[in-house]
């Protein structure tokens, strides 16, 4: 782990446990960013040296177990999660999810651009259709803090 922390320019810098700090979407045609998981999302990005990536992010608001189908549908809009193998270079990583919270994107390469600055990781998607903002295309920007 010490090597990953020391190398802030290459893919080894990604290895570790990262706590979500912020998440927003830059939606095409809109001047202001959207916060699909609220202003204070909660979650983690875990990246292993074996090239496995796992993310689970939820809204920061308290959530309750669903009592019926309507509650379950609402609850699904409060989270995102996936896991898959990834490849990386000094500027981007490409994850191929083999499981996701919603079934979306399984087997589809997900390209993310990243920058590690000390213990801070910023991850930007390309323009994509988002499950949390239906029928709109956006760039997502996620900021994480390395957990020690």
C-alpha cells in the first residue's frame, strides 16, 4: 500500500480504499450541476492490486428498508453500485462491470479519467446516459478521499 500512495501519477496510485467526498453530474444543456445522490453522498470505491474495482455509493440521508414495491423502487434511486475488472494507465481506467446494483452496464466497458493529488482522487466519466437521471446525458464527477 505504501507504494500506491507514493506513486501519484500511475495506475498504482488508484489502489486502496477511497471514501466518497462529493458527486455531481454536468448534464448536457444545463448550466448548473445536479446532485443525483444529494449534496452529501456516502460510499466507497475499493481498488485492489489484483485489478478489481468495487463501488457502492448511496445518498447521505437516512434510508429505511422498503415496506412495499413502491418503497423498493424509491430506494433504488438512492444508490449505485458495481464491481468489475479494470485496466489503467496514468490518465484513465476502464472497468468492465460483471455485476451492478441495477443490471445496467454489465459487460460494457466504462471509461473514467482520473487524477490523484495526494490523498484525493477525482474521477470523471465521459458523456453518458445516467440511470439516476433518466433520458439525459451527463458527465459525472466523483471526488474521493483515501482512507487510512
